[in-house]
């Protein structure tokens, strides 16, 4: 070993906030890494702080790897160069840094492989169970794979070593929600909230529980009381939490102006911030407007939808997320921007062939839903029915990267389509299943009343009265 290599190999280590050894000579580098951890776990706006770690120590393997992961979505070439820089110094890195490198190298550049990445994160967490950032990174990956089961396995693997830690219970609650274990999810979310009242993910998960129970007023009151803690979080998390508030108003049949007040002042207004991430805002804006549209309240949102659709013509935001693409297809088609919608759909189809055969098979189902949503936007309800077939259930489409709450709107679309094409008996079958789980949702009861009426059933008036009673119970 030459003198330079020996000096590098014996360079001092410093510990991050969880005690993991990191090879660096710079206290400021470690401080920036720790700041990045906090931003990442709290959905903060300043995740770019990891780039400061590189300024203080460009040779630090951990700083290079974390910066590569941060930059990968928007600057893949720079991310690849940072990963290469980390690889060049890997021989002298600590075992912890090597484990993080192995895990993240599957998520950046041409070597991306979701299944391998999950396996490597599991290996990392077995050796370093206090690394909650790697846990969160792996859970995000599982979400976009539609694998809540893997996400739960990951957090349960490290829970014994983190029983009193900030953020861990929010990370436990979400996969429990996605697996339908509502009681356990509520317990975990409340524990996370008790540890840290500003843990946005625990707040968010509690809201999911309230929504599932159809406790819409309780959800709104809780989230609005928490909202003062959202100003420093990312565009996605800020607008997504407000999306939940607006959806609770909508599901509880609050007056439409109240719903759209949230849209205007807390979702769309986010775009006025200089550090806003537009695509993250559009995702939540679309998710709300589509629900209003499905409820046949299009006159309230025409101008807003046109404004949003104009922004969605920008191809630079296409393919950032499957759910964003699907929602954009609906917005473009429903505002008569048919050629743009067709361009987006064609581009979505072509991108499938750039991924592995295994992933192609999974995403073909996403394309099926995309084609249906495009036709729904154009008002071609029979085509939607023909594409999706009689056994459609949105819960089977988690591979598009959507929570159960986000997928619900596609089931609502499906119920409306069934009624539009005269499939009243099938609509009754499907809506009754939903009502059995969420009997406090007025919209479902209104749809059921319509379907009963189409079938000439005498209990149509009972369903209609149930809808009216629920409407009076929440925000009237």
C-alpha cells in the first residue's frame, strides 16, 4: 500500500446520529448528513442539504451515495457520476457505507433493479437496524412496487431496536393501513404522534384511519389543528395532507365552495412558492378535481381544470409517476386536449419496453387502466367498460404507486361507468361491497339509490334517505 492509500485508509471516522461510522475528516460533512436524515424523514423542503456534505468532504462515500440518490430523479447523469465517485473510494469506506452503497446502487443509473434493491436494504437493515433513512427509502420503493407486505416486513425487522425512536411508528402504520389492518395502524400512528406531534407521516396515517371509518369531521378537525406544522414540508406532503382534508370535506358532503377553498388556498397556492415542486402539486390537484368531476360537479371546476390541463401539456413532467400520468390523461382528455392525451398515452405504452420483462408484465395492467381513464375523460363509457371488464377493482392496481385512498377514485369512476352503460345489477353488487366496509359515505349511498331505482327496487328510497341523513350529519 502506497503512502497516499495508507493515509486514506486510516483517515478518521465520525459517527452519524445513529452511531454508524462514516469515513470523513469533516465534522461539517457529518452535520450535513444528519440534517439530510431529518429532512428526509420529516418530508422537509431542504433535502438538498446533502449536497453541502459534498462541499465539506467530496471524498466521503456516504455523502456521494446519498447525494446520488437525491439527484437521480432530476439529474441522472450527475447521480451516476456521484455513484462512480463513491465506488472509486469504496475500498476505504466503512462497512456501513459499503452497505448503503450496495443498496442505493440498485436505485440509480442503468443498474436499477427493484427486487435486488429491496433485498439489499433488508441485508443492510439486518446489520444496521437503526438506519431509519434506509428503512424509509426501502418503504418508498415497496410502495411503488405495490408491496405493502414487504414494507411491513422491513419495519417489523428493525422495530425491536427502535421502540422509542421518532418516525418509526409512522413507518409502521402505513403498511398496516395498506394491508387493511386498521386497528393496528391506528395504534401505531397514535404512538408516533405521541412521540412527535409534528410527525407528518403519523398525522397523515391517522387521517387515513378517520377517513376509512367515515369520521370525516374528526379527520378535518384533527388535520386542520396539525396544519401549522406543514409549512416547512415538501410540496408533495403539504399538498397531500391538504388533499386529505379536502377529500374529507367532499366525502362528508360539505358545500363545494368549502372543498375548493382548500384547493385554491392550500394546494394550488403552493405553486407560488419559489421552491415548489410543480409535479407534486399537480398530483394532488388532479386527485381532488377528479373526485369532484366523478360526482358530476363539473361546472364548479371547469376553469380550474382547464388551467391545470394547460400545465400538463409540459412533457417534462410526464412519466415522473404513474399516478400522475394516469390522472393527467383524464384531465387532458376531459378538457378536449385529445391530441396531447393521445401523445401521453402513446409515450406511456412505449416506455414499458424499456423495463424488465417482469416489470413489463406488471405495468401492462397500468396501461389498461390508462386506456380506460383516457376513454372516461372523453365520455366513452362503453369503451371504459369493455376495456376494464366486469371484474375490475382498483385495489388490484397498486403497482401504479397509489394508496388505497388514492385508488378509491378509480372505483368511483367504475361505479359511475356501470350505471352509465346500464349495468345496474353489477353496480349494485360492487357498491354494496363498498358500503359494507364504509357505510358512512353519502356518495356511495346516492349511487346505490340510483342503481336500485334503475332496477325498480323499492329500497331505493331507503338508500336515498340514508344518503340524506349522512349529508346532514357531517358539515351541514
